[in-house]
């Protein structure tokens, strides 16, 4: 791990039955940057995030976060380890309010004091109030002011994608992992997510952005890693990657018209 990286992955591998989903993968993420992982469906992007957040245990390799070895850390610990994430398929508690969904993130962050919560001590009441205030602030930060008092099940899909980002931010992560944050959004909503990611990065957040949408990646990323069948096909600035022969052949060759358009531009 070089002194300048906040996240360093080396020799990571994960096999499902006979399928090598992640194959000897190494890369590093510099702090306060947006680092994109792109690749076609099935390339191993979500598996990579699952390995980074302890949902899967790697067969081999190492994950270092801010100099600490977090390889295979159990799921209940990754939240406090400094990685916040959103999911490709929304993981929202629909029977709760939007605000409570964000507060779940905060509660994962703070150690729960069982005795204090049984006794409802003044300190606990104060901390709940502070927690609620910071959850509201996070909802404001991701542009959800209109939904402060809403139930999660009344919110449109685009707002729910933002709600997940707010909940991940509530963990005060050192690195924010976003799994296809623009998937299923229309073009306007996708551009808004794009702007939000940029704002977060400008505010000093390190973002690992997993995307299928080439256009979003080109506009917001400092560096891009192209994943193909679990291995690194190319890595560089968006411009470098977009003119890489192997990328054009292997990834863009099968991409949709919109993605191809970006490269032509
Ligand atoms: N839990 C699992 N069990 C078996 N195979 C899996 C599992 N998760 C992912 N895979 C397989 O690993 C490969 C990579 O999947 P995934 O990481 O979801 O790709 P991506 O997110 O890039 O679309 C695919 O072939 C997928 O079918
Ligand atoms: Mg995926």
C-alpha cells in the first residue's frame, strides 16, 4: 500500500463453484477522489463490493483501509471500520420513516449502550436528539428536504437511491462505496446523482463508484478501473481508459449505443 492511498486491494480472489468471479485483483484508491469500477454485467463489480464489506470472505488477497487490515472483517464490524455502502438492489426498511432509515446508519456507527437505553437516561435522550438532527442534516445534504417526514414506502425510486446514500453517509465512512447509484434512474435523475457524487468528492469524501453507465463514470471520476471477468483489463484516467484498445474491444464493443457515443465524443 502506498502512502497516498486510503484503500488498497491486493491479490483479491473469489471463486463461486467453478467460476472465478474475482481473479487476483489489485488496485489502490487515493483519498478524496472518485474511483470508478466499470465493466459489463457479470464482470464481478458487486462481488468486489461484497468482498470489501465482509459479505463474502475472499479466497485470497488483502484489503487495507487507511493502513488497517480489514480483510474478511465480519459484516457487523465493517460499518465501524470506515466503509459505507449502497446496494445495487435497494436495501431500505420500507416500514420505517425516511429519517429512521438514516438513523439506522447512525446507530450502527455509535456503540449502543444497552443499560442507558433501558433506563432512558438523559444522556441517551440527548444523543437520540442529536442523532435525529444529524440524520435531518444528511437528508438535506443529499437533496431530500421534501421527504423529511415521509414514510419510506411513499417515496419514489430516485429519492430512495438518495436515501441509501444518506444512510451510508451516517456511518461517517472513510470510503463511500456506491453500487450502480444511477441504475434505474432517468437521465435527469442520473445527472442529479452525478452532481451529488461530485459534491461529496469536493467535500473531501473518497468514493468508490461501481457503474455500468459509462457516461456517468466519464463525467465524475478521477480514475477508472475496467473489470472484465474478475480481472483488471485497464486502469487510468477516464480519457486514457476510453481510448484503450482492449477496453474498446472487450467492453465498449458490447456496450449500448449511449456508452459508445461517449467514446466517440
Ligand atoms: N453468490 C453467488 N453465487 C454464485 N455466483 C455468483 C454469486 N454472486 C455472483 N456470482 C457470479 O459471479 C459473477 C460476477 O457477478 P457480479 O459480481 O454480480 O457482477 P456485476 O456486479 O459486475 O454485474 C457472475 O457470473 C455471477 O453470476
Ligand atoms: Mg452488480
